[in-house]
C-alpha cells in the first residue's frame, strides 16, 4: 500500500506540473520565435484578455511564464552549487577513522557512508546525482550498535531509491508552481510516505522494531538545534517522527489519506479556467 501511495503521489505531482510546463514551453517558443501554435491555452488566454480590452493585463501572462522558468532554473542551479559546497564541507569535517570502520561494517556501496565530527546527533542522506549517507560522531556516541545499524539501514533505503533527488524535485515543483497549492500537499505527504518505507526496510533488516524505536526516541529527546544542510537531503529525525513512533507501537496504525479539498479546488480552478478560455476562444 505504501509503495503504491508513494508512486501515486510522485506521478500525480509530475503529471500536474508537466501539463502546465508543456503549455508554458510552447507559449514561450511562440513568444520568442514566432511559432504558430494553434492549441496552446496560454496564448489563447492572452488573446482573449486583449480582446476584452485588458491589454496591460495580458502582459501578466508573459511575466508568469518567464517567472516560472527563471525561478525553476535558479533553484536548480542554486541546489547544484549547494551540493558542491556541501561536498567540500563534508571533507573538511570528515572523521577518517570512524568512516573507515563503518564502511567496513556496512558495505552498501563504494564510499557510501561518511562520519563527520559534530556533537549534534545527525543522520541523513544527501545529494542529487551522487548520494551519501552522513552520520555524526554525536550520533555514534548516542546510539548502541544495534540502534546504529537500524539508522544506517534506514538511510541506505533513501540512498538506494534516490529519495533526496525525488524530494527536492517535488519541492521544486511546489515552489515554482505556487499557484497550484495541491503540489505543496503532495510534497509534504510524499516525505512522510518515504520515511515510513525507510523505517519498514530498517525493521526488515534488523529483525524487528525495537532498535529503530529506541533510536527514534533518543533522537526525539536530542532534537538538533542546527540546520543539517541546505543541500538536497532527507534526514532520519526530521519528518513525522511522532507518527513514526506511534506506528512502531501500533503497526496497524495508518496515516489517513486526507484530500486537501481547498488546495485541490484552487488548483483545478486555475487549470479549468485556462482550459475554458481556450475552448471559448476556439469556438
């Protein structure tokens, strides 16, 4: 069920954004290169607005399209730079001895696990193309061996399934298409689903919920005061930690899938309005 929910959320966000992006891309090519696009509702919206006498308002459509593409490019470039900057910070704070020890004990892949010098108990997976599991010396001091194994297996699931990249992508869509608020709901709910799946993987690998549960409780008491990083990442103790503990205590407990009625209505209203303008203009 959780895998299907994860897949449904990701594909829903991708489909909604793709429908708008394709039309915007066609409209942008029309504006810049003079292409004759007969079935583009954004161009027809602008034409309809001009025909109603609101010529200045028509240019707001140009601003919206340019804003969307420029903002998407800026956020992507910024994230790439943040990831590169984090790589340099990671190497400066690397605890070589403990890193080599964990790499020898947990061989998920080549050089996947890094231990950094920090009193904060940190555990997260970071990176877009190349993903790394990052643990802190504070975490190693806080957890026993079995609890640490549960955390590492949890993060290994994120690393294997490219969760930092997927979560960043949905975050990008939610920010760029702010006028489609349903994307924000999809992003936040998707993060919870991915944490539940990673928890389940950790329990399968360690043979039960006890070790993972103790690790979550310890980290709940030792809430980190500093931000982990601005680079794309998923953190062990950042998302829905209370619900995850409750679910460990009651495995049958499920997060109700609540449809965000207001967000869905606003998002559908925006898309429907543009579509109606398209058909009216073609009539």
